[in-house]
């Protein structure tokens, strides 16, 4: 009788392969989640810095001709016109563009720093 050639994998080989894949997944998934969390935190920090810089633009005198400059003082109200000019200074359509994930930014006031809720 002729012996047939070995076809396929043994159960041990399959179990070993699955256990190696599981080990790699167990090691890599926490690192990926941590990198994702760090990226979100950096995006939040970058948005806050951008808002604070734009607030600085809002306090510039209008005579400088910078887009969004309003000559605001710290005591002035932070109303819809201010938010609109803040969007112009940030070059965005709406403040909701600064959302990170499901978390909205709070602009604060001209004297209070922006933050995420």
C-alpha cells in the first residue's frame, strides 16, 4: 500500500497558532487603547490652546485689520457675535468642530480658560 502525503494541520499546530495570536492580541490591545487615549488628550489640549489664542485675537484692536479682531475688553460679554468671531479666528464653521469624541469644549469667558466638560 502506498502512504498518502500528509495534508492539513494537526490539532496541536492549530491550538499553538491560536494561542500565539491570543497572546499577541493580549499584549497589543492595551497599547493601542493607551495610544488612542493619549491622542484624544493631545487633541483636547491643542483645541484649548487654539481657543485661547483666538481669544487673544478677539481682544486685538480692530484697526490692526486682523480677521476676527474685535477690540474686546475682559469685562465685555461673551455673546453670539463673539463666538462667531472666535470661529472666524479659528477658521472653523462652528464650535462643535472642536468636539473630541462625544466631549464638547466649554469656551469659558475672555478671562476664564477654555476646558472640556
